[in-house]
C-alpha cells in the first residue's frame, strides 16, 4: 500500500497530477507572470483532470450541502489570488496546508490536538472530503477548512508567499515505474514552490512507504537551499506526531516501512 487517496487518481473530481495523470502538460521555468512567486528552475509536475463517479450517502450529501459553502471551496482561479485566511477562519493564527488529506484521519486528529493552529486540507476525492466534513461537525472541530482540487494549483494561486507555518504531505502516490517518476508530487520545482510559501522557521513534513520515493524525497528536499533537514525532536512550530492511518497499517502488513522527512525553512 502506497498512496493515500487524494494524492493520485480520484472519483468525480479533478485529479492532482503531481500526484499525476498521463499527460505531458507542464509548467516551464520562469513561466509565472502572475506574481505568484513560483520558482524559476525545474518543472512543476503536470496538472490534469479526469472524472469518475462518486456516490455520497444521504447524510454526507446533506452535510455537504449545508456546510460546504462556509467550510469548503472548489473554485481555484488560474491566476494569483491568495486566500484571505483571517476572514475564512475568523481569526489570525499559524496556518498549515495538508495536501492529499484522504478521508481526513490525520487531519482531524492533528487539528484537534492543536486548536491554536488553522489547517487547510486539500483533496480531490469528494467522498473523502465529505467524510472529513461530517467528522468536523460531529467532533465540533472549528480550525479546519477544505479545498477540493489540485494541490499544486492551490500552492501556486491561493497561497501567498511566506504565509505557511507548515505543509504536510503524507503518503503521496509513488508512481513506481521509472517512466512515471516525473509525475511524483515532490520534484525540485515543487519543493522550491513550497519553500517560497513557508515562513522562515516553517516546516515541510512528508512521509512515504515507498523506498524509491523516499530516496527522491530526501534528494530533492536536501537540495533546496532554503530548507534544512531536522529531527522530529527539534524545536518546531507545529506538531509532527501523526496518528497511524489505515493506509499505514496496510503498508506495515505487507512489510513496508515508513520513511518520514522534516525540513525547516531557513
């Protein structure tokens, strides 16, 4: 088991392809005339979309229709329009972006333990977001907001430079075949974009159970001059203690070990 839902293919939703789909569309160096501050070197993973059918339960649909207009958003402009997070959350607080939250097991647990931190969870699966939305209401957690869409587009167009205290990327699709490695989310340009969005002292926390992807994560993260690798016990502005998800349990069941990486913005 490798990919947590939402950092790969999806039903009835735009698919994140950094994360990727079979497409050759890409973003070339220096192609950011919109002022979004994207790095000028390397290529961001291609972005693309495809749809599959997804069925919500009656309760999920009712919760979605009632809460989504306030807690979530699906419209991502393809121009730089950073979110007014203070207005969305109703306060000023440290901000964490989680890309590929799946059904939100880690998202909910970590947000509940850090009520002083605001969390934006990005996911392409409507069903996963609906499950998280129901859990948010059931457990009365008010420091989570949701975006349905492509993680790279969210970073490029909705997140302002030097605005994130942390970015979490847990179990993205490893795209194990060599010819597909360019579709992996963590590429040099993506890491550069993340570094641009992190505040000084901010944290990039990534995890994978795929050995080959772990090697690539280490390589591209360590190569970014604005990031330095740190230990979990370091003085960090956010928690890096994750709950063990069902996807991680499946990985352990087939003998896979989990590699975790923490980088801090210089």
